[in-house]
C-alpha cells in the first residue's frame, strides 16, 4: 500500500469519487471499480495516520489495515463491511477484468456513502475515540465537583436565592404561588360562564314543528305524475387502464430481501419482462419471481 500523502488526502478522495462516478456514467465499469478501490486506499491511509497504524509494513495489505481500524474502534462494523466490499470489487476488476454494471454501481454507491461518513467523522484532526473523550472528561467533572482550584465564578444573587429555595424544599416563592392560583381561578370562572350561557339558550327540538309523514302518504298522486315513465340512467363503461409493463435494462440480480447482502434467488437477462408488484422504497422494487415475492433494484427496470 502506498505511503500516506499528508495534507491533500481529502482532495484526492473527493476527486477519486467524482472520477469513479463519471466512469460509471460512461459505462466504463471496470475502470470505475478500480478507481473506487484507489480512493478507498486514500481513506484508509488517512485513518491509519490518525490512529498511528503503520502502513509501510509489507505484510499489512489493505484488508488487514481495514480490520485493524475496526478492531481499534476507528470505524464501525458497517463501515468495515463497506470497505471490504469496495476492496473486493476493485480486486475483481483488476485481476478478473470484471465489467459488471451492477457491481460498478454498487461500488460507487458504497464509496459515496462512506465518503460522506469520512467527511463528517474523520476530517477533524482533533477527533478522539469515545473512550478517550470520556476518560478526559471525568477528571474535569471531578474537579468541578470538588471546587476546582479554588477560583469560583461569580453567581448572581437571583440564582443563589433559587438554589437556597431548592435546598430548603420550597422551589416556588409566595408570589409564584399567588400567580398560579389567579390563573386557576380565572379558568374556573370562564368555564362556569360558558355553561351558564349554554343553559339559557332555547332548545331547537321544542321550536321545530314535527313533519307528519302520514299526511304526505295519504295525498293522491296526480295522473300526470303516474304517467311519467322512469328512465334509468345509462351505465357508463368504466375505462380500464392497462397495467404498465416493466422490463430489465441489464443483467439483474433477484434478491430474497431488499438488500445487496441478502440471498440471491436468480439472475434476469436484459429485456426480460417482470411481474411488477409495487415499490418497496426509492431503491428497491417488489416483483413476482417464480410464484415468490422477491426484490430487484429499480435502477435496472424500465417501463414500456
């Protein structure tokens, strides 16, 4: 693995990600995966430099450095898995000439995600691991509890009185209690007035005359009304919209779950018509595969 480049690793990471995505859009899938692996090396170099891990040992390859970063808690388990996936796809592109579009797209997506994580968590040179920060915070807390070096900050008289009231068991002053009582009394008076006004309103049931249904039923129907034929409204045929047809645009893996790490049920050739059941999320679609519900990447589906 090359020696760390001081000062401009982040610029190389951003440029490497941009180049990998551009190669992927140009369908140069092999070069895109190679560029993803090279960019990963810059990220691992920078992290090893912060963690004081030696990268010049000939026996330490990229895989062992990633594992050492994870064992020292400089990267999470998810990041470690993503790093290894990018590394393996890059090795496959270099040694086997892999030109698979799905693999290239996966490598770019993982690298983009980890570049964002790298910029948020690892770009700060003063970053410390959680166990280091907690060990440094404990003496400071103990010092504050013991009164420090004897120099106390001035406190306002109001805060001192508030602390004394809290220690004596009276967190509220008499003025505060009086204000709360006034508010409660005002609410009770308003509720009583509203109920009194409602009780004085006349009931609508007593003033509304009842309509006799018997008088309406006894009235004779005129001959003109009897002779008018009733015509039923013509039924309109509901227009049915044909269901859209979905086809694959490239070789497409069929998964048992909406995840690239789930079990692969099969592979669909390009221009294969699939039975589209619906969207799972913005990335995965649900299809019927040999009578079983399965998941495929929406990126490689097109609608006729």
